[in-house]
């Protein structure tokens, strides 16, 4: 007699599986609610409160704080914050894509060494690195003397306390954050697809543009977000290497909170910055969902055929 066929394993009831899922996600959800959602709601609430003459928060509710954001100086600061952050992000991506590509294509030993070089700046304090750039860009620093000696810059041209200095240091500090996710995406990419594109007649640039970049689109989106969002809230870099013409929204928030002691006004500016940060996040989520639905529709269409 043959042995009876083994019975298929029984699946847990739906209620038990949902309880297991909630037990796993609950700690992260509570962490986000306590340390992100609740403080954000408090900041938005303070923006509708009046300022106290002693530097605190007054009683009642008012819209005067939001009306004060119509200050004619704020559009200039907001525009400067956006364009410096956007340009710094573009430069980081332009440098990080070939860097991540090359690191992923090297041997394992060399790859580990190159990744170590990317991570080494994190071993030094953020403030120390910024003050180092302040010394490098100083009028008596090495870069200025070299440019003047090579007749590439007149002696009176400032390198420090300019928007260009802020942009340079922001690219320097944001570049590792852009390289790491792009490298992670390139490492998982199947480079045989690039070779197949070359065999089918594509040039190397066409294969890179049409095959490799779409294949790491999620890594590019991650690199954009982790570079652009911190740049919008940057405060220390413009304060150390920037001048009056390089003030960004983060500097204005710090001024309203610590110097003017106007907490509602600082909260209103912080709420404005939060909205500016949430917009790219929402757009990224919507684009990812749209791409996922498009891929699912194509798969269903191919299955029906």
C-alpha cells in the first residue's frame, strides 16, 4: 500500500495574520506618530497663536501670524532657498550617477575601498567640515591664492559669504547621501541588459540613458529626496559660509525663534517649510503608485494577449 499523500499545511485565520501584521507595524507607527506627526501638528497649531511679549505663546487664536508672511522679503528668501536646494540636488545627482555606476562595476575589493572613501566624511563632525570649508574659501586661503596666481580670478573677487559658497558646501555635504542609494540600485541592476542594448545597435550613451537610468529609477528618486529635502531646511551652511545675500528659510526661522523670540512667527515659517518638504514626498508617492499601476496594467494586457 502506498503512503497517504501529505496534507497541505493549514493557513492561519485572517484575523490572526492581521494581528501579527499589526504587532510588527505598531512600534514603527507609534514612533512616527509620537516623533513626527504630533510635533508637526503642534507646530501648525502654534502658527495660529499670538506672540507673547515675554517671548512665549499667547492665548487665543489669530491669523495675524500667517498674514505677516506676506512680508515682501520672504518671497526672495523662499525663492533663494528653492533654487539653491534644487541646483545643489542636480549637481549631486550629476556627480552621484557616474560615481555609483563606476563603484558598482568595479571589483569587490576596490568597491569596498571606494565605498569607504564615500563614508569617511561621516566620521568627522558636520560642523568641523563646514568650518574647514570656511578656512579653504577664506580670502587668504589656498584656493583663492591659486586662482589669483593662475589669473583665473581677480584678487577682489570673494569666494566666501556668497551664494556660490553655500552651493558648493551643500553639494559637498549632500553628495554621499546621493551616491549611496544610487550605488545600491546599480549593484542590483542586471548589466547584461546594457550589453544586450549594445548588441542591438545602441551606443553606450543610449544604453546608459534608455536602459540603465530607467532601471535605477527608484534609486534616483531616493537620492533626490534625501538630498533635496535636507537642503530646503539647511541652516548651518548658509550661516557659516553664506552672507546676507545667502540667507535661507532655515536662517529666518532660527532668527525668529532665538533672536526675536517670536515663536508663532517661527512656527508659521516652519509650517511653510514643512509644506514645501511634503510636496515632493507626495509627488514621489503618487508617481510610484502610477508607475506600479502602469506596470500592472501592461502585465495584465500581456497576459490577456
